[in-house]
C-alpha cells in the first residue's frame, strides 16, 4: 500500500504538541509496517532525522504553509498535485488539515481540538479565525475517518460538526520515556543550576492566553504572600503571545523576581526540570488533551490542573483539580502541595498508575487501527 502523510509540522528543534504527536506516531508506524510505502509531504526543506526508515520517501510540496492564504494553496493545490503523482491508497494528516478537493483518495484526519470554536477571542488574526471556521468543518466531513486525542474532543467534533461518533476514534497522546524520576541528589543539582537551590513550581507550555498564565502568576503571588517560603515559579515555553494581559500581570507581581523565565528548552533539560519540581501547575483554560500532565506523571511529579475540557479525563484522580478561573483555587492547591507532603505523595502514587493508560506505543497502535479500518 502507498500512504501519503502530511508532515509539515515535523520541524527540527521546533516540535510543539502536534509536532511531537506526529513524530512519535509516525516514527513507530513506518518501522512497524515495512510492507507499506510512506510518502512524507513537507512544506519546506526537511531534516533527514525525520526520514525514519527506508520505506519513507520525503517530498517537498509547495508553497510553504505559513498563513491562511498559503495554507489554502498548500492543501488545495500543492498537496493534491503530489497526490496525483503518488496515487496513494490513503492520505493521513496528523494536524487536522486535509485537501478537500482530492476526491480520489481515502483520508484519515487527526483533529486534536476545536479550541478556536470555543475561544475565538484567543485568535488574534481574523483571517486565521475565518479560515478555521470555513475549512475545519469541511476537513471533518471530507475525512473517511477521524482520530482524536480525548473523549472530550470526540464528543466536541460530533456536536460541533455533526460527525457520527462511530466515525471518530480516540487514540490519546503519550509521553516520551525521557520523562522519568530523578534521585534526590540529582534533583538538588537541578535546583542548584536553575533556582538557586530552591524548590519550585513548574509551568510548561506555549505562552498563550489559553494557557491561563496570568492567573497562574496571580496565584503564585498570592501563595508567596501567604507562605514564608523561598519557592520559585519556573516558566518553560516560547513567549510567542507574551504582550498584553500576561506581560501586564507579570509586571504587576510583587514577587516577579521569584519567577524564572527559561524560554523554550530541549527535551532532556525539560525532563530534569519536571522531575525536580514540587508540582506542575497546568491550569489551562482549554486543552484537547494536555500532554504535560502525562509527562509529569512519568517524572513522578505532582500535578495541578483544570476542571474543564479534557484535563479531568486525562488526570483522573491523580491531580489536584481546580477551577482555572479561580485564582484562590489555584493558590490553595499550590499551598496544599507545598505544605502537605502526604497529599503530594498520594497524587504521585496515583500518577504512577494513571500514566500506564498513556504511551506513544499505544497511540501509534490505535492510530494504525484507524488507518486499517479505512484501508
């Protein structure tokens, strides 16, 4: 069989959530199925590290998909042109976009979430919002089958676009094996290197309004005011949407000198930061899954997360669940995890059990079953 794959988010040293999903799943699928030929469609010069096996043929399709007009040209002109050349049995897209005009090929589409439907104010460019509103319903309707990463998003796709539930499979996300616990001496080395030897709370994610970092700043400030502690708050993530409420809240903090902004970090460094943190604070406003929750479980770090969208589904009883709109609730969870070691250890124990539900091996296997259903 010939399988063409949208791999435009496989970008060297720039993998985000969906990019990691693509990398972790595709690297396993192509190696586990050498009987099939895979054609990876990039939108720019690719790195050879993403050509995982001899049965992968990389192709650069044009133009580069960098904004809505070029998204349209890439998926409605560039990709269909390559599909006519390849004549694949199936087209797989791991980021939600599919060519709506390519009618002669079966398609599996992975839609991770519909946050733009529920939080349109978080999309700064109107052209992006118009593109999403116009084309994502078409993508969902065009796909022969849809995979998604949580039951929450499965139900959301069904309700928003009228796609039958029988057409949508849940494949979940995983977390890489690099995330693991560290010894106390190793943790001490991490703290000495990054936080002047102090314990800390950790936030991981792209800095965006949806991640609720403004309320996390407010909660940390309130926590520091109520506790006699040298605790730090470590922020790991690109400052892509820093200006506005997030920056203003940070500048207004009484304890902003206790906040350590680390920017984007390599995965090995990130794993060490997870495993040495007092707790992960992941009080996002909307997530299709929330990979940092599972990464923290694997690192045996306690988790604070939100009671909305997919996060309770992923966290189960293994996290402190809070209302992300309530600064008091986030503050109280931070204080409890700081002061009650028995409670923190109980969450870590539950996380050890919970993490077994999520692995990239299981994700790849489930996604392949979706592909086989269509083939």
